C-alpha cells in the first residue's frame, strides 16, 4: 500500500472515496514489541498465562498505543509524506490477538479548506478481524492543497487541527 513517492493533494480526494485496504497478520512479536515501544509493562500484553487466567481472554492482545501507531501508519501510507495527522479518536470494541489478520479499511467522510488555506480530509476508519469490527476511528488529516503546499510547514495560527 505504501508509496514513498505519493504526494496526495486535496484535489485527489472526495467524500465517499475508499482508502486502500491494509491487511496485517498479527503475531506475538507484533503485540509484545508494540507494548515495549510504548513502555506498557502490563502483563496482558506479553504474558499469555496472565492474559488467559487473569483477564479471561484467549491470548495476549494489542494495547492502545500500538493500535494508534497502526492507524497512523495506515493514514500516512495513504497520504504520503506530506499528509499530516491533525486529530484521531478511536474506540476499541474487541481485542486483537496473535494469529489474527487485522484489516484496515476507511473512507473519506468530507473534504474542506479552513480560513488559513489548510486542506482537510475527515476520515472514518475501522479495523476488522474476519467479520468482527474491533476498532472504529475518526481522523482529521491535513493534505496539501497544491503540489507546492506542505501541511508540515504550518505552525502557530496557521495550524488548527
């Protein structure tokens, strides 16, 4: 899905447009390294016996910061390097375990330009495993309005996520 040369601009997107799917096979390493990277030492993210016996789940599972990082990757793969995440809010509905294949899907909800000329795409996203929606997400991402625009250059009053 990732294209390092992609330079998505606001003119390239429209409400209702689907984002490309991203499928990721989750293994124990995916879960544990995500927990370690976010300094989450809670045993349900690295100790299978604890997860099963104390939490009553089938295995260790992805933590919140790990899932947030996967959403950020999904969005940035779509936008390319000049897309800039403004806001993201998600709700975890079910756990994701080793052996699961998480599939990211999304769509453009709306497109707008604010009063300082920054282009915005509002996205609705979700992660599913099989037919089970595990997480729903809404994100607001800044996109260049022209090929020479770059939301990463915006600061102060020119940046209103």
